[in-house]
C-alpha cells in the first residue's frame, strides 16, 4: 500500500515535469494551475451525459495524439438507460429472411471464420450539432470535446458480414437488411445490401482487445464511413429483406426537415462528407506567444483525405498542412501546421479535401446547400441539423483566450 | 407511377446484381453455424416492415389504449391528452378528426403524426417500450396504445379497431413528407451527404 502510494507520487512528479516541458510554450489550460493542467493531460476524461433514455460519452479530442482512440475514450451514444449484461456463451447472431439457409452463429464460431482488421472512424450523425455549440457543462470537457467528440477511430477486428451472408445464401429478391441489437430497446436499423457486401465488419475486437460493453460486447456491426447508427451494437439478428424496412431510427428519429426540400424531411442518410477540426489550440485552452503547433483530425466517408489546409486569418488565406501517416480510407487522419502567434487577434480553422474531390464547406456554403440563411442560425433554439460538417473557426483574443467562433 | 418506377428501377437493378454475388453458392465453412427452422425464426423475429407482413394477431381500440397508457406509459409520458400538461403533449399534434400536416421542424416531430408508415409506431413501442421493461406489452396492448395515439392525432376514428389487417392500411398524413420518396442506394443526388 505504502509503496504503491509513493511510487504513484514519484510518477506524478516525473510526469509533471514532463508536462511542464511539453506545454511550457504555446498552450495552457486557461485559468488552471500547472498541476491541474498536467492531471488533465495525464488522464484524458471522456465527457458524459446521462438522461432518462440516453447515455452519451464524448471523446476528449483535445487530449490525445495520433489517430487511434483508446477504447475507454471512444464516444458512445446508448439509446437506453443501462448497458445489457450479455453472457457471451449464450449470445447468438442469426442470419435469416431472404436466404436459402438461415443460420445461427455463436461468438466462438464467428471468431473461427476468416477475419479482417481495419482502422475506421465512427461518428454520430448528430456530431458537431449546431445546438450543442455553447451548451457545454463542466462534465463534458472542453468545447472541441462536447461539440465534435462524437467521433473516434479504432482498429476493428471481426468477420466480414459478406462471409456470413454468403454462407446463408442470398435469394434473388434480397436488396436490404435490417439488423437488431440485444440491448434493452432492441435497437434496429436498415442497411442496403450493397454496402453489407462491400466492407461491413461484424466486429468482436477493438484496438487489440475484446469489445467493451459500451461498444457492443460481444459483437457489433462496423459500417465504415457511414453514420454510426448503422453500426448496431450487441448484434443479435440480421434479417435480409427486399425493401427499406423503415425502422424507427432511420425513418423517423434521424430524418431532418429542410427548407430546400419544401419542408419535407431528408431521410436515409448514409455516408459522411469531408470534415476536419483543429483540436489544439481550441476553445478553453490559452495561447502563449511564440511557436505553436496547430494540430487536428480530418476524415471523410468517401475514402482517404487528400489535402488539409489551415487558415490563421479567418479564412482569408489557406496553407497546406502536413498529413501524418498512416493516411487511411474512412479513418481519422492527423494533421499538423507550424505557426507562431504574435499576440494579435486571430481566427484559426482547417478544411479538408477527400479522394472524391469534395471540399469541406464553410458555414455559409453549407447553409446555402440546405436552403438556409446565415441569419437562421441566430434563432433560439438553433435549427436542427445532422451530418453537420461546416469548417470550425476558433477565435484567439489578444489576452490569449480562445473561443468558439462558429456562430459568432 | 412513372415517377416511382424511376426511383425503383436503379434499386432493382442494383439488388439483382448484388444478390447474384452471393446466390446459390455452396457453403464454404459448412462446419460453422447452426441451421434455423421456421419455428426458431418465428420465436425471435420481431422486425415489422412497412407492409406489416410480420404483425402478430391481436386487436385494440383507442378506448382500451387509454387504460393501458394510464397504467404503463403515463409515468413518463404524462397524464391526460393534448389539452393538459405532460409529455403526452409532444406525442399528440393535431386533434381528433383534424390531423396535423406539417411542417415538422421541432417538437412536431416527436409523435406518430410525423411517421410515414403506421407500422413504425407499432414496431417501436413493441420493441422498446416501456423503457423499464421493454417487450412486456402484449400484442393486444400495443395495438390498443397505437389506436389511442392515432385517435388523438386525428389519424383514425375513435371506434376504429387496430389489428394485423387494419393497421398496415392506415394512411399516415405525413406519408409524402420525405425525400427521396423511396429510399434508394446508391443515392441519386451527389454529393450524397447533402
């Protein structure tokens, strides 16, 4: 006990010194002591929000490096107020519906089938929601965490869904699937068969360890590049059908009414567009004069990120940032940009271009595409939006404070 | 008609080509997985499509639904109808005989008036409600609660019976409120994320 305590003290002392070196120039956590700043850096915390029917964890994007999110910090959106307690020996995944041979697999059998390991981001369709800008609380971390932290990136290991569908033998009318989870509310979601045959994984491993319960233990779908509600956790049933099955999620909960569609609602969203965000410096941190590395993440549902640009003058001019290997399709890509802050007011932001040639839009461009005016975002509450991938500006004031300038 | 064919045709062509990839091949890993019988499947298959083919036998009316709602739903959704306070307000928009027809930008989205198919509320209530014990409502209870909600939303008449035959035939007032009219993959419009 005593030796544990003293070794922990020693560890804290050593790492405090390191943290001092790492953050002595460029950035500090505003209004906090060096010790508090260090502790925050040592143990990145997921933000958490619990309501009567939802549990949400936000990834602390400001606190981690590279592109792999530790499983314990992966974002989570649970459409239920508790986690299911699943006995892995009893758990079964069934493939049925329009198939020649309906089959039931144990988790052990899934692990005996050919496996793949791939690095992909997942993202909530509501990540970066206009509504959450400025709506944080102390439990949710810094703004980049609670605004953009419903995306994370992991190495997922499992069996391709196409292997299971071929074993079951698809009938010729088959064109869509509907999948169901073993959580209390039996979360269900429709998926086009073409995507299932392309790259969807029935995953049992994340970053080298079994899935954690928050991430769908013992098996979940991972649908690369698409909004995360497709990636059904605690996967129990895959039913092959001949039409979009109109589960509550995609046909109602995740549809969005839009002015440009004459007040009709867009539904069945699939792939994410190109998106990036500067994670450091970002709102809530404090700028110090001199050298500052600007770093962040870029990703797209279309494939790899071909280019990331950074602006330090509010979008007046753009320079290319360095993309760090590995640059993988449908995965977070880390970028850095060398800068020096001269103590003057500045607005920093990033934008990316994906392999399809699509460029991340500004708020004005995105609004125009959705038939909205910039003025519309000043309404209370702000209009609801999903797949919101507008460029995120952070404003640096002369005193070194940094704030969210998306709707400023 | 030509309009819906235009939407459906690419999807049908795609479906044919995709299914052909996996069709009629012998099993590659025959030792793994256990065959399921029709009885096995019926014991767990609760996924209800928009045509309602999988709906179990049962029946219920708005009056019966009011009693079940009071007993099983009121604790969270609130007491009374759209004239009183409580969360039920957000489940009801419009009034008996006068369905709400849009637009659906905010709270209007919360209740079944927004849903394009009558089966969606049945499927969701059956699988996920009440949150304290999902799946504990019997089919008759679900038909009755759905009838209760549809009556107060002006979608059906007070004495209409909801059962496995009548429910899928209910035409929802917001049936044509979605774009594209028939979901297709790949999406027609580029870029797809708009």
